C-alpha cells in the first residue's frame, strides 16, 4: 500500500498489527480518526496509553484490575470460597456476561501444552493450589477450553489438590470439543455452568 504521507503510513502499520485488522481496515480507521476533532483523537490515544501504564493484575486471581486486588475478589456479595478456573481474562469476561456465576475466578494464563513448551511452572497453578489450601475453598469449577491441553491441566491440578476437602467440578460439555470458550454464545456458556459435572464423571472414559 503506497501512501502519500509517511505519518499516515506509520499509523496504518500500527493499526494493522491489531488482531483481525488488515491493511484496508487499518486505513479506514486511520482516515476516520483524521476526520475527528484533534481533542477527540487525544482522548482516544490517552485512554490507550493510560490503560497500558495503569492496569494491574489482581494478586489473588490474576484478573485484570485497577488496584492490587480486583473488584470481584473484593466483593462481599460473591462467594469467595468458590473459584472458577479459566485460561484467560477473556474467559472471565465471557462468563461474567452470562450473569450465572457468583463466585471468584483464577486466571491460569494458559494451559499445560508440552508441544508449545508450556509447563505447569509457566502458569498460575502454584498460586491456585495455595489459594485452595489457605482459603478453605469449597468448590473449584474448571471452565477451560474443552481440548486435550485443557483436560491435561485439569488432571494435573486435580492430582495436586485431591487430598483437600474441596469439591472439584467442570463446566458441562455444552461447548463443542476443540471449540473456544470465548466464542460460545451466552446461553450455551450459562447452561454449561449451571449443569457442571463432578470431576469423576467428566474424566471417565466413554
Ligand atoms: Zn481478583
């Protein structure tokens, strides 16, 4: 793409680095911003800069947060002894939008995947086990993507905490095997949470 301004070209190249944005879409967005009042564009760029500089991760659940501890972990109306284990922050947002869950979360930051070089030490697994031990967790709900890596991760964590008096469940298989949690519709995701299964029946071979 040949553009008459190198400044325009730089901006287009930066937008095109975003996921799902090609060069043409990037150009459309940049030209849209150019048409806006300068103040509006500053608000836009400042919000990105401030987000990057100011956003923290909750030291308890690793969810995105404005402070040291996130609003979900601090909420007195949520069941603090129920933990929903997810891979990413996007999964927290997906489950929150179902309005079916009133516990807390634990964001692992991925799943065990030896082929990709991701082992238990690369994930927030130790802090999860520590939480279950210290917080007298009553239930751990696994809401990982239904695939081999997700199952391996559940199995690994379950082995580490099976001696503790904590009920372990997983979301039901309402989501297609090999699918992605964040793309499931709200009804499927909500029902999966409502109909969660005991770990024994989930791991049982068919
Ligand atoms: Zn938190």
